[in-house]
C-alpha cells in the first residue's frame, strides 16, 4: 500500500513538472514580447529593453524557465512587471479566499447531495424519488452564475437580507463573513449538489443490485442496514472520483462566481492580471490552479486505496 | 461422498427431540419447511404457480429445471428476498427453533430478517460477487453471528476461526484477515458456506453453489455442504441444473418447469424412470449416463425449442409448446398424479402429465444401475 502511495506521489510530481513546462511554454508561445505587451504599444524601445533586462526576459528560455521554477519552489515567484508588487503574497491572500469559498460550497453540496442521492436511489421506483430525480436534473442544467444572479436579485436586492457581494476576513467580522459567503457558496453548491446527487444515486443503485447486498440481507440485515453497512463504502469509490473532479472544476469555476459577487479570490486576480497583461502573474496563478487540481487527484487516488482494498495490490 | 438413500428416518436416532419440529396442521413432526400453493408474480405476469413441497429435517432435496423455470424464484420467495415488484401468495411455514405457527409470506420484514441467516440461510451461485469486497472475510462471517446475537464479539472471533476451519480453509486465523479478492472462487464459496452455517440453520438453501466453480473444486465444496447440513441435521434445498450433482447430493428431487413443479420423487425413481415428458427430456439431454451409456460419439439429444420468456408459458400443461406428445388434452392443466406412498405426502412423489412416459417394470437393483439402464432406454425411445 505504501509502495502504491509512493508510486502515486511520483506520478503527482512528474505531472506537476510536465504541467509547469506546458504552462511556461504556452505563455511564451503567445505572440508578442511579454515586456512590450505589458508596457503597451506606446512604450519606448528603451523602456521595453529595460524591463526585459530587469526581468531576465532577454536570457535563454531554459534559464527563464529554471528561474521561474526556483521562484515557485521557494514560494517567491517575484514581482509584477508594472506595479512591482510581490506576486507570492498576493496569490497567498487570494488563494485563501478562493479555498474558503470552494470548500464551503463543496461541504454544502456534499451535505445535501449524499442523503438526497441515497434517497433517490432507494426510492427510484416511487414518486418522491422520481420527483427528486427530475429536480436534480434541472439543477444540473442551471449555470452557477445564473443561480448567483437570481440569488442576488432575491436575497440581496429584493429582501435585503445580505449584501450583494464583497468580502471580509472571517476572523475580523464573523457575521459579515457569513452574510457575504452565503450567496456565492450556495450558488456554487447548487449545481455541484445536483450533479453529485445524480452520481450518488447511480452509485447506490449499482450497489443495491450487487450480490453482496443480497448476501447481507440473507444474513439477516434489513434493507437499510444492509445498505448502510455493506453498500455505502462500496458506493463511495465512484462518488469520490466525481467529488475530486468537482472540486477541481469548482476551483476554476469560482473565477466566474468571484466576478459576480466581487470577491477578491484567485479568479479575480487571474482576470485582473490578464487585463493588465501581467504575464508572470497569469503564468503563476495558472500554475497554482494546476498544482491544486493535480493535488486533488492525488488525494482522490490515495482515498481510493483507503476505501477499496482491491486496489491495494502489493500490500501484505 | 455419502450415497444418496431415501431414508427419512435417518436423523431420528440422533435427535430424539421431536417437539421442536411440531407444528400445526402439517404431516409429521420433522417438517422443517412446508410450502403450499406458492404463487409468485409481478402485477401482470404470474411466474410461479401452485408450488407445493416440504422438507424434513436432515433431508436433502434437489430442485432442478432449465434456467427460467422458477427455481431461484422459489428459493427467494421462501427467504423473503423477492425483488421489488414481485408479490407472493400461498403458505410458507418454517419450523426451526420455533414452531411454524405463521405463514412467512405474512410476516413483516423485521421478523423475516430475524429468521434469515439464523433459522434459514442461503448459499448463492456466484462466489466471486457474493462477499463484500471492502470487508475482511472474518468480519463478514462474524457479522452473521453478531446480528443474531448468537455470539459475543470475542466469542464470534473464536467461532469464525472454527467455522473457516470446518469448511476446510487452510490457516483460518490468518485467512480471516484477508479480503475476498485475495481468495480463489472455491475459497470464497467456502466462506459463504461458513456464513450460511454459522448459526446452525434448520434450513439451508443452496442456489447452484458449485456452478461457477472449477470442476476440481466442485466435489470438495459439495462434500462440505453435505457434511455441514448432516452435522446440523438441517434440511437442504439444493437448486441446480446439474443432474449428476443432484444424484450424488440429494435423496429426493423436484423438477420444475414454467414455474410449476411438474414431477417429484426419490432421485433414483425420477431419474431412472421419469414420467413427465419434461423430466424425460431433461435426463436425456444430460450426460448423466456417461460415455459408456452413449453410442459412440452421438450428440446428446436436446429438448426442442427454448424456455419461453417469463409469463409466455402456455396454458394447461406448461411444457406442451415443446413436447412431442402434446395434443388437445394438454390445453387443460394436467392433474397431479401420485406415484406411490411417500412420508412427505402425495406431492413429494408424482408427476403432472397427461401423457406420461410408459409404465415399465422397475430396473432398480441398485440406484446407480437403475439410473444408467433407465436413461438408456429413455434415449432410445427419444430417438425412435
């Protein structure tokens, strides 16, 4: 099992390296000189040359890549072209905000989707199960930003229960924080819960058809007990896969919701940096998102091993 | 393997405590399971009709027939494990530790769960998928004892090792800590058997327990099944389509087709001298006779046609759509014709056919001889 985990960890590191090369290459393949792009068309040639020299953009590409990688590993990716602000602390701040938002949304989604999904599976032949199934189907089709806008217009504009956007640090103003995170996290969670519930439903339905569940009943467990003791752990494997994918998409999907709710997260930073043509910042933010996604995949793989002993070959 | 012998009094000397099996309105005190007029079906499609049989303590009864004849459905109905949308009618009574005062078909799920795995248990066909892949096998065996409170947690742990040892698993203490995927099919089926026998059930239902196993493993597992039920003086209903297995394991056999029991009786009589045309075809189509009984490399005869889909069986005699002897008479339901006296009642020895295979003097000198001779005669007749 440890060997397996080590193997997965190595795959993770290799993927990060490969991704870093790709991200770096993509940014360099973009037409135009980064310094010229950052300074604009009206900048003088001297200013451009100065910036190129200052940021080492005149050096060989390989050296630039290694420089960037050193910056990433030491968690100090340097400063922005124009504002000269340090990139590292900015990303750290923004990442914290995005993580809080994404994790809250995910927890909400799981809390709703797992019981609802199980219910839909167990009652799949009954009216209530079918109705829930239909509702979740509609939920899947609603984009998060639309849900966000609707929520704002109802709860912020019409009812005035909560502000329509913005952000405060939870430690400073817990109530204000909760008020501000409620709508964005709910709008993110709604779609995720709908999707997740459908996967939970089909996973539980599959498990309900399994022979070992019949064995469990033949042993003297009532249907609910059999599902609880023998079914759910087995249903967890496909659900965890989807959960990992969802977490990754949420991280990226938060970009839009952060825009809608004016939240200073990683997504906002990315969009701002693109607008200001801060190539190094864009490159680094993208890399952070990639690493986060790969990390989630690694954790999902590790979780598989915990859940399903069949995958732990080479144990014992 | 012990020779099949239709002796129903065998267990008497061992267990004199007949009061345990006493129940209301049933012949004999040793009846463990009495199924009467069992009907199963969906809302629109009837699947089982008037299935009637009983099992005595220590008795091993085979239930044979092609796929789709209703064998497994009968077992599941007895266990109360019918799928959603299937309903059962009739009367099913079990006298295990308590007297069979209630019809199991009227008993609620909670009480049925109390009987399952305790007074009656079941071994399924597919050992590869019958165990929970995410749970150690020892825990799965222990669970059945904990559910029914027959063992404390520590007692169960000790008993698990004993049980795994009894079903012939090597190094049981170590094996109890394995997961199912680390075991072979035969080993898994032994674990399933250990689970089924853990609480000393009065009734064991085996649904093709060896069909999925290697031929080399089949005999050992069969032997364990027989030994397991013999030690417990339990009744066994053994579902299979392998007639040779029935001949070695069972004393009595029920032949099912189209959701009905079409013939029943002691194995030697039914296999040696089948009366129902379906039984006749089934035996001719099986390799029961062995190489010596067949002429050269002649192909085994087959029953013409295929088993109709559920609910598509003809009225009257269910077999008439595939039977060479069918005529207008067969449009009416053939009555049950008892063939002789049987301790388990009329329905335990007889057939339901309008044109039964001809009367012939009994060949039986020994059960095996009767089998071989009878089958050969049947085959000749079939070809002629």
